[in-house]
C-alpha cells in the first residue's frame, strides 16, 4: 500500500501533474537540443524542428487529424481566441452571427462578448438539466448570417459530454464552420475530428498530463479550406496562423502526453470512473442531502456534488488537506455562483454549495476513501455551525 501524501489532489480539471515520462522527454530540449525550430541552417534548428514534428504527429494521431492541421499555441485560451476571432474576421463579409452555449468556458463566452462590441450578434443556446444542448435548438438557431458555431465537447465543471458528432453534422450540412473546445476531452475520451464533423478544435497540454503554456488548435484542411485570420502577427510560423518562436520543450512534452493518452486512455478511463463511482457512492450513502450534478454521459474523472446548506467555500476551508474546487470561478472577492450550475437549473444557493471533484491518472483508491471521509466530516461541521448561527 502506497503511503498517502497530503494534500490530496482532486482538482484535475484545473490542471494536471506532468507525467514523469513527459518531463523526462522534455529535459533534453532545454539543455541540449535548445535550438529554434525555425532555424533552417544548422543542426540545433534541425533537432528542434524534428522534435516539434514528432510531437505534431503524436498529437494528430490522438485526435485522428493530419499533422498539417495542427497549430501550436500557448494553451486552450489562445486557441479559442484564435479560432473564434480568426473565423469572425475572415468571414465578416458573409455574416455577423455566432452561436454558442450557456455552459461554455469563459474563454469562449468572453471572446464572443468581445466580438459583440465589434458588431457581431451572439446567440447563446440553453442546456437541459443535465447540461446537454439540444441538436434541434442548434438547427433552429442557424441563419443565413451564421458564420460560426462554438460548442464545447466536455464541460469543465460537470463533465457533461455533448453530442458533438450530431452538432457537427448540422453545421456541416448548413455550411457553417464548427469549433469545439475539447480541452477537458482530449486525452480522456476518444476524440476523432473526422467522424465527429469538427472543423476547429481547441485543447491544452496541461489538462492531459503535459506542461502548462502549450496548446493546440486543429484547423480542418479539407476543401473548402477554412480561413483563420492570424491574431498574432510576426514571423509567419504555423502556416501564418500563429507567429512566434515555438515552445519546443513544451511541444515535445505535449506530444509524449498525447502518445501516452492514446495508449492508456481506455484502461485509464475505466479505472478512474470506477474510483469516481466509489467516491460518489460513499458520499451519497453517508451524507444527507447530497446530489450529483450533470449527466450520465460525462467525463470519467468528473464528479460535481451539491451539499445542500453547506457552502462550498466553507467546506473546502475545513478540509484543507483535500484539493478540490467549487463550481464557481472564484476570481473575484465576491464569489459568483457558477454560470454552469445556474444554466442547469440550480438556485444561486445550491450552486454555491457545490463541489467539483476532479480525479486523475495519479489518484489512488486510498485517497478516494480518505477524501470521502473528510468531505463527510467537513459538510456536517459546516451544517452544524449554520444551524447554531440560525438558532
Ligand atoms: C482549462 C480550460 C480552458 C483554458 O485552457 P488553458 O490552456 O488554461 O488556457 C478552456 N476550456 C476548458 C473547457 C478548460 O477546461
């Protein structure tokens, strides 16, 4: 039995630990093969470029794309900005309408908001109580002026997996470019850009046991060719779509992370979803008024639970040896209830009483048992205090 190390990390939707195999593969690209991948006239450059191209293949294989359909960026936020703003700029003469969904990551919602300032019109589709968008709603929302649909593959708070293949088919039939934020999905569940009818897809290395600061944007190459206007101008790297010297060590790590995911994803998903189910069954059996949010069709590593009358920030403060997250993006002093939990119909209070557990590759069964026990204690202590103040 492995010894438990504290705090226990159950926040793998925020970021993941770099897999030691990934780290090992990156090291030589800092200290030996430190060339610029764009240097064409010496060996340092050639080695760096070879490292990048190997990674490009490894990542393309994982998502069933071609190597030359991949643009390296600094992360999913940049990929999303490039996809949405780049398409908006290129297709402005065709129309000004963009469709997205209420439960998207802020990187998508805020990018769309920015475009509204420049005269674009954005339709935000609702979701049902499980966080699923209706294919029918998308079909009805598309107009002659729609130039982009952006719908996430898997939600980062409740794990709900969208019917991407059908959504993509609707877009393809109507000739509208389809972008998906697959940051939580790539490396966790099977992703096939071809069979899923995806035109553009954003994802990030640090959500799949790779390093921070590197991401990918898949841009479909088949005709009619998509035009994505660069948002960073400069040396014309990445086929003109994203200038700037490539982060070679990080890209090499991203590639190895993709290779590992491809080989181990199916088995790992099974193992992790069993641990997740174990966590939920212990909590639901032992904690009153606890309910699981989301859909049966969700990420294997996700569990989002509402503990009525127990504010998540207080619960988390009373179990500091467990690293989890509340549904809300607690960036401001006054934590707003999660827009995702509000979109699936939770009240403000219930949304603030919800905790996200994000399991991962390195999660152990003993950690789950320990965490479940701590959650049980923390929730009852918060509820007791609440009762005392109320009386
Ligand atoms: C983490 C995340 C992002 C942002 O990714 P970065 O690489 O950190 O910029 C975007 N979308 C989703 C769904 C995410 O989980």
